[in-house]
């Protein structure tokens, strides 16, 4: 696997991001990713019972395992917007389909931003007709910018992997940076590849990769209504069937892209000054390890202590004990790297088994409060 | 029931609070409550798996349903302090018992403060020998002050209720103000009464009162290792057996004291600028109502929005949906009072049943972050 210094679109993909006027700031807010041919497509979605309209529509459109375009906007989540919201999400898909002469059901829709406001659908439609003409092979940066909300930087990762007799490209983008909690992805991420891979195999890889990346991060324990991770594989690299060592290498490359994007989200967490990796080992099983790692990662008291560079191991123990999971104080070993550094590693060995889990989180700063006190 | 404007000790109780040098600030940090005769005693304790030494010792001492004194300190939680911690907690009880000539098992011990530091037991012992001489009928204010940590004000409530042929006094004190989450009390509270009531009956009342008061508040979703609520009823009012309407009235008075103390804790939450009452109604059952009310109350995003006086109902819906409990967006009615005011009421009707629950919380401010970033 080769990590590219600049993110690029794989063969057969075009993209662009523009400002269509959803954001009052005038920043980019509408993006389109397009594949020259229909791609294998899989996705995972928020498990929040309150689902935004684009989540509902895209889940329907992706069911058949294929898609050809992703239309995404920031600045408005199109959530709690009732029948108009569903119609608007459908209209976004059909507007793209019409201009590009593809099926509406092959267009996936994603939105992020404020909840509960009607979509300015006319602006978006005008934006789509412009965008469909502008898509190009170098448009990825603008897409990554156009899906940002409180993110301070676009998040992109590109790798190349030589498998199936070809060099395949896997490229992903993502946005954070608040309302980040596990159990599905709690953000938007789109991964595109020119690999040829059946949707069932891709679905399996997606599930594995998400569990160890986007489902292993938390910023504020708040789960979004709009999360989705979409993977499009258009087969343009014309590789042979991926199996054995090739499949493994492809899988590792895909996981790398997922994990790097997940880490980028945590590093750009709202108000964050620290990137914190929490490893719980010595657990009886994986579920316990992950539950405890998240309990520590979600402790406001620990996060504020880390922000204050204030070594307070008691807060780790209090968080572990709060879960109700059986732990034995005297068996627990905690190792915590210097809090003065930006990257912090907390190793917790429970001394009760062989399972482990790693989660990633940020500190909790005054700036997080300021950002979310005034976000509107 | 008559609410007293000044909190007083019931008949037969003496108390005092002093500074013995645990807190570097020189503020009061050691308190003793004493009953002239052995009292009926019941308690509830943190469900955190990491339990402070005094929690372990006091749970043992109170098992027989009787006690005569409570020795409590702030400034040090005596938690994660291993064998020395247990010995120190025992020593606090035995020191009190020795001077007052009562049984060690009739002395209850409570500690609050920093986790993981050894207790300055010599200072405490010296303090106890002084304190046991100083206890008096007017010492309640000093006790309430001596159990404070980040609290900005002492928390006291006194009521009188005429039942069982006598006027009974119920007086409670409590401390907050961080690490406050449900499932047991997440703070210290001591309630004393001169009522005569068997321990089984008192235990039942305690359970009911706690569920609707201390177990219905959350500040930061962080459960303490040191929580306990202790009730001592010494029977000095010489009332008749409490049953029927009398028991009901006593129970209501006790519940009032609990709820007022719980509210005082939330009002004095670390960094809080708002007191928020969240009522979830129209739920299928009580458990669902309470789970959803807590999900809303614990949302960092909602709490920061309230701090910013920023109306953002989407964050309420996102928090409700995150629980995985089945809710129907179109049936939910949310009514939220003005965010400009200090006291805020959020009514959420799920439209799915007849059960309801009320929980109390605060907003999340920059000051909460500052307090907990530097707490040590």
C-alpha cells in the first residue's frame, strides 16, 4: 500500500464542490461525486431513531447495491423537515439524475448542518444544474470543502494498492466535527475506488472497517441524525477477482483510509486541543473492552482534566466503574503518556482477560462550549 | 408541612463542622453529626464499581439499621487508597466512637474530594478529638459548609410536620456540585429527623424519595465513587406509630426535603447558569420516560445550546433518538420555556402512552470546563 501525499479521484470518477447559497457565510455547501459508469455501492447509516430525510432516501436508493452519484450539501441537515424534507431529498436526487441522464435511484443524497430548518431547495436545484456541468477529475478538494460544517480543515485520504493484477486507488473524504459518537458513523464520509468488487464482499469490508474506525471514535457522545458512510467501487481499474492475499491487502488499504479519516475527525473535533487514544486491554471480551474504552472516552470530567493537562487517574477509574461492568480495582493498571503533548495515549489493562479495544477521542475545552453555545 | 426559613437540627441531634487541615485553602473540611441516642439508620450508596473506602465501611456499619453518628470530610475522597484507605475510614469511625463512648459500628463515615490521594489521617484524628467536644445544637450550618467541595453555597432544608401526635422535624444537608449522575446519589446527603420510625419503613421511604430526587438529577453524567445518602431517625419526638395519613404526610415531607436538596445541587452545578427541568410524558412506561429524560439532560450539545440561550430543538430530538428507544417523530410535541430565564422547563410529550418522568439538570458552560480542567 502506498499513501499518496495528495488525494486524487480514482479512475472514472469526477467531482466538484461549489457554493449555492445555503450557508450565509458564502462558503462551499454543495458537492457532487460522479462515476462514469454505475458502481457497486454500499453504505452504513446512523442508528439514531430520528433520521434525516437524506438518510431515509439514500438507504432506499442503495439497497440494490449500486449507485452512480452522490449529491451532498452542508449548512442544512434536512432533518425534522417532514414531508417537504423527503420531497427535497428526492428532488436533489432526481435533479442530478435528469441532467446526467442516469437513474434517480442511482443517486445518493447526504446532508449535514442545522436540524429543523426547511431546505432552500430552489438554490440547491440551481446549484445542481451548475455543478453537473462543472464536475471534473480534480474536483475532490472542493468536495471535501463543501461538506464541512464546524470542521476547520477538509479531510481527505488517498492510497494506492497493487492487487488483482492492477494498481487500485482508494480515496476517502469525511467531515466532523461535533455530534460525534459511535454506533454509526456520526458524520459523513464518502469513499470511492476504481476497484472491481462485488457488493456483498464490499459490504463485509465496510462493516469491519467502520467498526474499527468511525465506530471507534467519540467527541461528545452525541449521535447525529444524518450520519452516513458511502463506498462506491466502479471497477474501472479492471482488476481480477479480489481474493486471498489480494483481498486482504485491499481490505487493509480500505481500513487504513477509514481509520485515517476517523482520526482526522477526532483531531479536528470542536474546540479540541488534544488527540486521545484510549486502549483497554485485559478484558474478558471485545464488547467489554469497547464499552469501557468508550466510558472513559466520554467522561466530561476526564476530558476537561486532559484539557487542563491535569493528571487525574481517579476520573478514569470512576468512569470505568460507572458502567456497572465487573472490574477489580487492584488488578487495573493505567499508563498515561504526558498530558503536555498534543497526542495522548492512555493504556488501561484490566487484568481480567485477553480482549482489547481502542477508541479515539478529544479533550473538552471552553471552545467546544463556545462553538456549540452559538451554533445556529 | 411547614418549611422552616432556617434549617435546624431535630431534637436530640448535635453537630459541628471545622477545618482540620485537609483543604489547603483552610476552609472547613471535617464534620460530625451526633444523636444523643442510637437512631434508626438507612442509606443508599453509589452503584459505581469503584467504591471509596468510606462507602465500603459505612455500608457495613449501617447494615443493622442503626447508627448514632456521621463523621464526614471534604477535600479527600479516600478512594483508590487501598488497604490504608480502609484502615483510615475505620480509624475515623473508631476515633469518634472512642471519645463519644459509642460503638464503632454505630459511626458512619463519608468522604468527598480528590480521588487517589492518601488521607492525612493524623490531622483528621486531631480534628475529631476537637470536634467531639464542640458538637452543639446549632452546628448544622458548619456541617453543611464542611462537606462542600466545588459547591458555592451550603445546601440545607428543614421542615416540620405534625403527625403521630407530635411535631416532627426533618432536616437535610447535601453537597454537589460535579460528578453528578443518577443511579445513586452522586453526592453526599445526610438527613436527620427526630421521628420514631422502624428501619424497614424508613428504608422504603428512602428508596422512593431518592428515585424522584437524587436519582433524577444529572449535571455531567459522571457517577461518583463516593456517593451516599444517609438518614438518621432518632425517635426523640416520641411520636406514635406512623401509618395511614400520618405516614403519607411524613413521607411527603421527607420527599420534599430530598427533592429540595437535589434541586439545590443542580442549581449550584459547576459553572451552571441555568436550572433545567425536563419532563417527558406520553411514554409507554416509567423506565422509557426516565431514560429519554436523562438522554436529553445529558446531551452536551443541548446543554451548551441552553448556555448560549440558543433555541435548538433538533438537539432534543437527536438526543431522544440516540437511545434506540422507539419514538415517532411526528407524534412528539416539545414545549420549551424561554431560554433567557434562569429556570427553564422543557416538556416533551411522546404521544405514545401515559407514563412520565421529570429530571433536573444544568447547562454546560465554559466555567464547568475551567473548574474541572484545574481541579486537583
